[in-house]
C-alpha cells in the first residue's frame, strides 16, 4: 500500500474534470445569487454539501492520488470510477441543484429545463433501471482485456471522466430530487425491484476479480521505473476486486433507502390527490375501473 505522504501529496491536472467542475460550480453560484435576489431561502447545508462534499470529492478523485495513479494501478482506477458512479452523484445531488434551478430560473427557464428533461433520450437515460444497467455493463468490462485500455488510453480517460459522473447523476437524480415524486407508485415498485437486483449484481465483477487466479486484462508485465510499494499485477487485481465488491455493496444501502423514500413520497402524493376528489368523482373512477378499459361508458347514467 502507498505511504501516507504519497497519498496526501500526489496531485495532477485533469483537464476534462476541470471542464466539468468549473461550469457546475459557476451555475450553482448563479442559482444562489438568483435565490438571494428573489428572497428565496436556500439552506446553507445544501450549498455546503454541493461544494465541499460533492464537487470537493470529485476534485479529490480527479486531481489527487487517484488521478495520478489510476493509469498504473487497477485498484486505484476502480476506486476512482466506482466513486465517480456512486459516491460523487449522491453527494452532488444532495445539494439539490435541480430544485435550485426550478426555484430561480423563472417561467421560461423552467419550461426549457422541463423540455430538456422530458426529451425521449433524457427520459430513457434517466430511467433508474437503464442508468443502473449502464453501470453494471461498465463494471463487466473490468473482467475483459478492455480493462487495460480503459485505464491507460487518454481518450478513454476523457470519456470516463465526463460520462461516468453524469451516468451516476442520471441514476440518483430521479430518486432524490423533488420532481421525481410525480412518478406512478406501481412504476416505482418495478424500478425498485430491477435496481435492487442490479445493485446486488454489481458485486459480481468484484468477486470475480478477487477470486480469479489469472490476470483478466492480460497486462501481467511488471511496471518498471515505479515506486517499490506498487503491488504485483495479481495482487493489484485482487485489491481492485475487493474495492469494487465493498463499494458496490456499501452504496446499495443509501440507494435502496432513497428508493423507499421516493416510493413513500409518491404514495403520499397519490393519497392526497385521491382525498381531494369528491364522492361523485370517486364513484366515476370506480365505475371506470370496474368496467375495464373497453367497457361501455355512461351505462350507469343510462340506467
């Protein structure tokens, strides 16, 4: 394992990460300024969570030890990518950036935001099941020879730095953000079942990496000109499997809890909508339900 002084003093410049970090920080700051102008109270802990925990963790992963050694070490790369997918989106979304945008953009801005989020491509990608399957597909690549170019190719580094956090956001935003409460309870139950299965399945690549006696990506040649503390290829793969297994299971807990919260919130909103109906409206809904989708309408009134 690396000495603490190496962990604490290693740093690098990651331009793709900077290109994602700076606009996110600026847009959130503009939202805060607009909230002050409109006299909208915005909790300070959300701001602190967004900047310090969310963007701060992304910066530490991109510019610190993990950014320096992710090209050489499988376990460091696994730690960075898994955190990009699960931990950073949870912390960023806890700052409620979409809620802030809806509160401060104004009618035209909110309409444009809703139009963007309602686009078929965005709706497909932001489906919790689809986003979770994308993550599982990426982790499956860790068991193939593609794992080596994923770590070492600069183009892959750019793509993963930009796309993996966004994929994680697509998976987390429907669970955390307020607007997700409008989803239908039955659909949320289906999503919950699939996401639960997928989150458990995320551990399978980690287990395979841990127990495999062979180097799965084929890069078994020892690195030259590197510090003595770097582990061998097989040990490196085992550590990567341990981390993927551990993080995939640990992050399951808050995600599943958030899915329960989302279901409870949707169920409460649905119950409130039914409570607001009059007796005549409830009777009409019951008749429509009992007659089925192809049943005759208005038969009861004819009687």
